[in-house]
């Protein structure tokens, strides 16, 4: 359904207006995907994509994968910028429905049996880190991602782009009662709780035998994990550092730990 558009005021494009405004995320139960890779993942999920807005030059990358019933609005680049409020230099946007990804219970996304490594995130407010954590989760075969109530929205446009759309494919849920709800779920699902923390009180990750079933909790840079969360951990783990270096970016540190801990889902 290719629909040419030449008027920035066209009401059919209202979902795409002023996307540079961070407060626009989540409005009317929708999210926005940006870049061909993210939009391709959206289109592959039945019932998720409401519409697509692309520059005329990007049509060939999108139209073959657009299912019947999903309108593809085609417009010149200046019109995309006028509507979205920023230079859409990738030339591809899409609006998706949030409902399939929200309201899931943690126990619904964490496998009940078998080898599994779960990533839990506390206080992750940086949009790039959120996207990178989901990209890491996909790369290392993480079974699910659990978020505390304060962590950023994985479906925010920039986070989703940084994750290359993996926030759409890696199962995730929020844990309202944090950290108590996480600890209860870990006990119910027989997950060993590991916390990423700097300092000599933590075990070097290379020295830790990966449990068959575990959850790795990572926290925001600087603040780290809250005392109540640290108290829930059976063991603290760290990435050994060269002298004079005390920490890594949370997404990088998580990648190092997950590479060691995840034994499932990797070639």
C-alpha cells in the first residue's frame, strides 16, 4: 500500500509529528522505529506495525517486506524532516503498537526450565545504554531482560535504534516490586542471582563457574546497584581492570559478563 504524500500537514502523518520531543514517546499506545533494520524487524512481527513513512529513495528497501494492510507513506526527505522535527537521514520511520510488548509479567518471559541466563537492569536512564544492553542480550542468547521501574523505555526511538530492533525480539518485562519481586522470581525459577559491582569484594568474572540458570543484575554507572539489590545477590562479580581504571560503561561490562555466563543460544 504505497501512498504518496506531498503535504506536511496531512493528518495521516500525525503519529510522526515532533518526534524530537522526548515526551512524545508512548503517546496513544504507540512507539516509533527508525532505520531500515528496525523497521524490518517491526514488519516481521504480525500486527505490530501501524504504518511506515519513508523517503522515496528508500521504498525499495521497505515495500517488499511490508504486509498487506500496512500503509507505506512515501515522501521527499524535506517533508520527513518537517513532520518529524529532525533530519531523518536514514529515510525510514514506522509507527508500531506498544500493546504486544507492555503489561507482560516477569514470570511470563523467564523460562521455567532449561539453561537460561537473564539480564536484570536497575536504574538504566541512558537511552544508548538501554539500547546496547538489549543488543548484548540478543548477541549472547539471553533468555529475557527484566527492568526495574526506573529504567528507561526500551521502545523509545533512539534506544530501539541503538538496539537494532532487538528490544522487539528479546522478551522483556518490568518488575514493579524491585528488588523483592526479582528475588521472589529468582527463587521460584531457580535462578542464581549475580550482581555486577566494582571493588575487591566482587569475584572476577573469569573465576566464576557459570550457573545453568542465573540472573545478572547490572546498575547505572556511578551509583551502581542499590544496597537492597546488593543484599539480594548470592555473589557479586566484576570485570578485572588494569591498574588505574575502576570501571567500564555498563553496557560494555554487561557484554563481558554475559559472554562468560551465557551458555545457551550461541554458535
